[in-house]
């Protein structure tokens, strides 16, 4: 048994990348999310297991008999098992104070709920979710311009350092599209890079208000998407702060990209979905679909209940606690017509700068929960996408709605 102590660079980054090797098995890139100064126990279930990492990121030493005893006692505590990561029989779990450990467990449970835990099959099958995608060498050869579908990509890029990652993925597409980028301050270098990569793109500077939701609504309400058949709404998600595991934001963003746009093959799957299903109005990553039904009630509204309920009523389609869903992270494909009920509300003037720091409860959080609802109010259906599966189209979380007030559950 070993004890791993993360050092300054890894703690500042919020995660430790490492490579694991076992006899007869190919090396595997792994990621260990960190929380403050917590050290970690390492227990190898097979002999010959080795790990390698940047020596500036962590130190590794034998735990000794006292550390081994402490680790065994901790492993017997059922309430702490959620914090144990299992990388092919290499178990890693925190060794620090119990209250810090419990906070770490809550974060790991969140990643498991979305199948994005560091030791999940998803990350094993797609190490690029850990390491990122390799930089593009050249753009994929374009196919002749097609009249349909006409595609717009709406990208809000608060973190402009993420542009190379997104450029890499969009450059894989062979279907013509028009890129709309919203940023919060002038950036001439980025403008030049965008135009060089995708000529004819539209770059707009917007107020840093409403996260990625208000910039998207500004484009929608101004008619930028009126001549398009499909919109791909994405943003440079990092989810930094509020006690979150730093690496989770990167994995969440990349997993969303994987399901929505990471390859031309996936793009063709999306196009076929909307072409073959005229009633499909919105489609997002199935792993981040949160839903509430009478058989599985969840409080998806939280502090957004009053605002979301009022907005749904203004759309002419009352919101039902036990028959609703939304794509957490607010990345999806959508037909412009499917958002007509939301567009008619002209909400871009309703955002409050004082609410911007809120983790939950601002109007953007309420609107995030209403995109699927708006599509259904417009007479369309929703669909769930996955990188390796056929899309699943669903008309409603439930055919009938019985609203008896707030449901039980935990908001994600």
C-alpha cells in the first residue's frame, strides 16, 4: 500500500494525470481528481502494477503499518465507498480528514451519475476526454455545398483558451456550416484565427451576463438563425469553483462534444436523426439528460422553481414537476422553430447582473431547464444522443402529468 501526496502544480490544476501499466495489459491514461490538500491511498490488486506521473505533481511513498491500518478501517466504512476509484484493480481513495473525504465522495457520485467518473468505461474507451484531442493538422475535405440542412454552430467562448480544442473538432466536419461565436471582450488574435479556420464566421462581443444562455438568446432573438435548419449550441464549459472537482468541467465538456459533434460520423448521425424525424425538435447528450417522472421523481427546479414556472406559463404550456427533463450543461442540437415559444418571450432584457455569480437561482438556470419544454410546446419531440448508440427519440418523459407540488429528489 502506498500514500500519494499531490504537490502544488497538481493541486492548482485540480487533478493528477498518470499512466498505469500492468503485466500483459497496454498502458492506460488515467486521471485522479484532487480536492484541496487531500492525500490518497493506493492499493494494487495485482502484482507488477506501476504508475508514472510528472514528479512535480506528486510524491509516492509506502504507507507503513499505521497508514495501512487506517486505510483498511476507512475502506470498511460504507458511507465512504463512493470515494473509491477502481482503475483495473488499482484502488485509489482519499486519506485525509473525514469531512473532506465526504465532500470528495459527493463530487465523485455526481460524476458517476453522468457515467463520467474517472474510472468509468467511458474514460477508458475515450482517453481524449482526459488528455484532450490532438491538434488538427488540416481541415477535412469539404463535400459539395448542400442546400439542406443548413447548419449554424452557436459557440459561446468565455474561456478563449479552449478555442484550439473546439477548432480541432469542427475542422473534422465535411458538411458546410456557419459559425457564430460570442465572446465577452475584444480579441483580435482570436478573430484572425477563427476567420482563417472558418471563413465567413460571425464573431460578436457581448456583455458578460447570463453565462452561455443570454448570448445564445441574443442571436436567436435577433434572427441570426432564421435562415438555418439546425443549430448546434455549445460553449466552453469549465465549471470552475463552487467546490467542484476541477477536472469534472473538462470531462463534462468533452463528453458533451463527443456525443454532439466530435466526428463527422457523429455529425451525419445527427443530420439523419433530424432529417428522418421531422417531429424531432431538439437533441442533446443522453448522459446529461436529467428527467423527473412519477415513478422517478426528482426536484429538477430547485431555486429556479418560481422563475421557470412563470416562464413556462408565459409560453402557454404550464410546467409539470413530474413530467419534465433538460440537458444539463445546455449543449444540444435544435431546430430554430422549436424555440419559437422561448423566443417570443424576448428574455434578453430580463437578466440581472447581480445574479451572475449565483451557482443556482439566476434566470439563466431557469431557462436552461426550459429548452426541451419549449420544443414540446412548439409541437416537437426531444431525442437523446450518445457517441456509440442510435439516438433515442421521446415525446414526453410521461404521457400524462399529475402535478402535486414539489417532488422529492436531489438536484444535480
